[in-house]
C-alpha cells in the first residue's frame, strides 16, 4: 500500500461545502458528494489500492445522511487509525444570518427539514452536527465569503500542493455549424484570407503546411496572431487570478476546416508550456 490522502468536508447546509469540493476536484482529487457513511471505509480502501502516484480523495458528509450520520464519529476514528491513510476533517461553518441569506438567494428548501422555515431548521441541524464539529481538524468560517472568495481561500488552504494550472481548451469551428455552447471567448476569423478559394488548397485543412504558408503570407494574418498573443498574455493571468480552472477559447471561420484550424494551432504554439492545453478541431472533417 502507498500513502493516500482523504479530505472529508462537512458542516451546515449553505456553508460552501460544494464549492470546496469542486476546488479539490480541480486539484486532481477524486471527489464524491453525499457519500453514505457506510461506504467511507470502502472508499478509503479504494484510495489505498489506487495506481495513482499520490492517491487523493475528497467527499462531503452532511445531514442528508439522516440518522445514520450519528455513526460518523466512530467511522472517522477508524479511518484516522488506518495505516497509510492521511485523513482530515474540514468543518465549514457560517453565521445563521449568512445561511438564511444564501438560502433566500437560491430559494432551495433546507435538507434537514423542508417543512420548516430555514431559520428554524438551522439550529436543529447545528445540534445534529455538534459532535462532528467538536472532532474537526479544521473549522472554516465562511460567513463573509462570496463563492469566488471561498474558492480563493480553498486554494490557500491547499497551497502546499502547488497552484492549479489553468486548463485552456482551444476549439476551431465553422459558423455554419453553430458556435460552441461552452465557449468562454469567441474569435471570428472570417476576415482572414480564405484558402478554400485556392484550388490547390481547397481539399486541405489548416493543419497542412501549404495552407499555413498561404495564410502567413498575408500581413493581416500575421498582425492578428500578434494581437492574439498579446491578448492571451494579458487575459490568461487575470482568469487564473480569479480562480478559474477551465477556459474554452473558440475560433471560428465559415466551415471550420482552414482558417480557424490554422489559427488554433498557432495559438497553441504561443501558449505558455506551463499551462494545460487541449486542442479540438470540431468541424475539420465536415
């Protein structure tokens, strides 16, 4: 068996457990929300048997468990005594006013008792969670955190593991087939010289060297690539500072075979090699 890390997140509903869980997922943790207490031991066994170099898991346990939650302290003590397993318990908390405000914003019923007003359900939930709070390794007050601030705080909590590199997905597409629905940024390159109208290049794609040379032979293409590089150098650090983990940049031309493909490939070559990069030529075969 090899050393494994398990983070268990708990606390009252609305305190930000889901946000912390997603932050850990972005750091490479295998994450499960609302795992039954009876399966915690099995989950830890799977981590210990994992082929990952550093197996890491994170999960949320809360009052959605119902009466079974009362067994959690004993299960947690068993996990703490498991050889090769580094387990920690994070209790996220917030003031009653903050929790009521968040429920008012989401308009969701309280999971402890959906028939009660939220302000009445909160103290009952706190009472049920009190034994778990008392044994927590870390208690985090999120009362004054926005979602983005909580995400930033989560990154600080696990800063010793290093920053999460931004995953950039570059997508080439054809406007005739529609704009990618998951795009964060869209660039229209239909103003660039079109290889489609050059007989020898028509059947090629933007990945073929003759098409690349044709497009780079025009000053407009070279100028655009310079501006694109400058914009990426400015914007990407801003997204990382905000705590964004994924960014999809879509670049489109008419059919998605020539201009957009070539520009995506060039943009990939301009990207910082320290960042994670994924290239998708969505319509190149159409």
